[in-house]
């Protein structure tokens, strides 16, 4: 097995896997904090890196039927949330391609000032 290549999104406020500290995204990619996941509060992000994905699943959620994939940490394979692949309802289509990270499964940390 080769070495896992990880991306770093940069930024002053970072979100990483609570289990292994792999960096996933930054605050500039945060779209909403008003979502709910299996473990409670969840965040919607525009872009998240260093993930693996499950097969597409059809799920009925609070906001309707969606096709989603679970997202897992690329380093430790911890399930962190899901990505919206397709929304049946037109008013939910803004979520397509966006990632939900469950608050209990990620941690925030200070990044570095960009020059």
C-alpha cells in the first residue's frame, strides 16, 4: 500500500476529523450551521477534502427524498456525514454536491493567516 496523499485547504479556521485530526475544510467553505445529523447538530460545507465515499443511497430526510453518499475520513475511515448527490425537490437542489459534516465528529482549530 502506498502513502495517502492529503490536501490542505488553508485558512484561519480549520475543521478536522475528531478521531485522527486529518484536516477536512475551512470556515470560508461553511454554508450553514442549521442542519441536523444522526449525532445532533451538523454543518453544510461547499467543499471538503480528504474524504472517501460510500455507494449512492436513497434516503428520506426531514427535507424530503435525497440521493446521498456517506463521507468517511480518508485517513481513519471514520464516518463524518454525507454528501448530497441529488435532491428530488427543486427547492432543495442547492444542496447537490455539498457536504454535511456532523459537529460531534469534527473539531475546529486555529489555522494560519494567509499572506
